[in-house]
């Protein structure tokens, strides 16, 4: 072993710098946060060579006085806290006084800064952290920080860089998140002299719509409410705008962008059953929590956050999201063309395999708000529908105020049966219907074991099954809500659902059992329906909590508005 040595200060600083300055995007993040802390209204971010050649951030914030400029580059030099107690109440992004010295240690930095009261600006130039010169300079109030040749002092870092395109994308993401959290600030981002994005000062919902890339602002569903330790507010993308990836999910705690698997999962849980498997909802969620209920300082880059009361926070977020989603009209509309999703979103979607949903040139789109349905909307939910008849043996045609509705009879009936089962279960028991003749069902050894282990849950949902010999069970009763066809298949499916190896979504075995039961027994595509059965189904559907989606996340109905019909027939 070699002797233990204490590292030379400059070496130690470069190592520590790596904690803060991992890649160009982390430099951009620190510089933007400094600009925001300085009260900037306009921030321009210029990037060249994916940030390795040049990062320049210019703001119109408070600036730094000439005397303080050298201090800004000292480690642990900050204007934002002075006492340890301040940590409890700190509102600014920075407070460690580490960013500028770390950035300077790994690059060539030029800073030009002028505080509003000063007659001239100050320019400081540093190489590898050492100040080369500080001079008065002509410049408007505000601060410009230029970072050239990032990592020239620590070339080993360069090996960890991803492709230029990827590093640029990470920078864009940082700016995007800052723009989302600060709609009252104008941001401009250029790559190699070309404008990549421009966010003029905007209403919060407009910024959110842009960041979620999930349609127009009116399509977003606002959500807000109390959570343990504070409040939450945000916007949710409509379920049909969900994507195959989690891009478009943004979490902020006290204005800081954070990664939080907890918040992400809580929101996704709120969308349960509204999304097909493998689809992720877009959302922007802002949590304002008292400092005592979070620990934001667990990571040098302050990305991770820890919550004190995790399980109650999770539950509260899920509930608010659920309420917001179920309280909004989630009817899907047919439209002749896509609305103006941004070009970036379109190409990103196509790359991700998220081709626009379309069949025979139709795509799904949401009408603006509820206004179209006027006073006919009951609780923002399903309008009163007049049944017309069955189409193609599979769909129900109905007329509502100003629109024609096509309803998928299987999906609709699934929704009805599922909610009935769950409601009966919650009320304390699903009524069973005893079979006149018990049905023997052959079981695989695996299913026999499952049956033995899950008889309680089966009974809670109205099934009565008894083991009968080693490989056979006797089905004596089934839930009263269900029609009595192919009950042996139903039992097999129910057992697979309990085991979690069927295709039912959900984590809870009982819920999967309810889904399997509803799905198996619902009217199928191709089943002929009497007018009376159609009316009954529409009434039952209207009484459900979520009439618009089956639990696989498919729509139960699609509306075609009068305006749409007029467009198709070229009447308007
Ligand atoms: P921290 O942000 O944690 O205080 P930094 O190293 O990022 O530490 O910045 C050091 C100090 O330099 C800040 O506390 C602030 O006083 C000053 N400063 C940095 N950037 C700016 C800026 N864009 N505008 C005004 N002051 C700045
Ligand atoms: Mg800072």
C-alpha cells in the first residue's frame, strides 16, 4: 500500500467539483438557478458543441457588486444563508456556495456582472478555478456567465459524456423544467447559434401544456388539494394522451425539479384502469411542503427528495388525482385531423412508436371543455343518451346533445359489471347465486393450490368453490350479478387472475378477480342486443363512476360532434 496523503487543495476541489458538475446539463442547471435566485425575468442560455465548447447564461437579475465578484468563486461563499438555522427556511435554489467554484475549477469561466446600483459592470476571467483578471467592463445590469472548455482540467470526465445529441437533450430538459416551474420568466435556448426553444412569459397552464406535450392547455385537467405537510397542485394529461415512456412527467418540490418515484407512482396509481398497460400519463405536479416534512439535501445535486410521511402523502396524491380525473369529462371525440401538437412532439411520438391512434383516417381528439354539451352534462359526466340501435353487432349507436355516440358494448358492460362487483364488495358482500347443479371443474395442480389459498377472496366476490378430490373443484355459487355461461372457464380465469398471471391490470388480487369476472361475463362483440337490453346497458353505464373507460384503459365510447359530421360531409 502507498502512504496516505492529504490531497493538494486544487486536486481535492476538482474531485469535489465532479459532484456538482457532472455534465453540461448540470452546469446549465446551476447557472439558471443562480439567475432565478437573482430575480431574473429573462434568461438566455447559449450552448455550443453540446456544452463542452461553450455554455453562456445571461440574465437580467440583481447582479453582483464589484467587491463580491472574487468571493462568488470561493468555496462555501454564498449570499443566501449565513447561519446554520437558515437551512430550515432557505427559499433560494443555491445555498451551498459550491456551484461557481466547481464550475470554474473544471473550465475557463468569464463572468460579466453588474448590480443595478453600479455605474459599470465587472468582468472576471478564471482558468481552472484561478482568477486571471478582474476589471471594470461595460455591460447592462445583470449577469453573464460564460463557461468554455468544460472539463479541460479533468479530461477523464469527457469519457463519460454521451453523444452530443443526448447531452443537448439533457440541457433542453433542464431548461424545460425551469421554464415549467417559472412561467413568469422568459427563457431562450440556442444550440450552436440556432434557437432551439423560446418560452416567453406565459400563464402556468400554457407552460404546462407545452411541457407535457399532451395537447392544448384546455385539455389539461387541473388538480389540487392538501397533502401531509402542505399542498399540491398541478395538471394531468388526459388518459388517451398517455405515452409509452415517462417523458412528460414533471415533479417539483418547493419549486425544485426532483426525481421522485413515490410521487410518480402515486399519480400513476390515480390513473389506475384509465390507461392501457405500458402507457404512462403526462403530468406536472408541484408540491409545496413545509421544510420540516422534507429532506431535500440528500443528494449533492439536490435531485432526490425524501418525505417524512410517505404513505399518507402517496394516498393523498392518488386520491386527488383520481378525483380530478373522474370529475372531468373523459369522453373521446372523433376528429378528422390531429390538433396542432408541436412538431417536436409529433416526431418524438413517432420515434417512440407512439403513432397517432387512427383507423380509416380518423383519430381521437378531445373537444374543448364541456361547453359543447351545455346543461345536459350530469356532473360533468355522461350526457343523457337516446339509444338508436346496434351497429355491426358490436357497437351501440346513441344520440346525445349535439353529438352522436358509438359505444363498445363489451367495454361498456365490463365497466358496469366491474363497478357493481366492487360496490357490492365494499358494501360488505357480493350476493351469491347458488347453482342448481354444482359444476365440477378440473384443476391443474397449480390452480388447486391457488384455490386452497384464495378461497376467502373468491367468497368475498360471491364464488363458492369446494375442493373435490385432488384435481377437481365443485363450483357451487357465483356472483349474482353475472350471467351463468361457461362457468368452468370463469373459474380458471379467476384463479389465473388471483395468481396475477392473467392479463388483468392491477396490483390487488381482489381487483384482478373482479376484472376477470367482469371481463369474462360481459356481453361480447357479436352478441345481438334487444332494444331493452341496449337501454338497460346505457342506463347502467350512466350510473358508473367512470363511464368513459374500461379497466384495460380502452374507451367505452367515442363521440362524434355535429361540427365534426359537418366537416366530414363538407357542409361547413
Ligand atoms: P450558491 O448559489 O449556493 O449561493 P454559487 O456558487 O452558485 O452558490 O454562487 C455564489 C454566489 O454568487 C451566490 O450566492 C450569489 O450571491 C452570487 N451569484 C452567482 N450567480 C449569480 C447571478 N447570476 N446573479 C447574481 N448573483 C449571482
Ligand atoms: Mg448557485
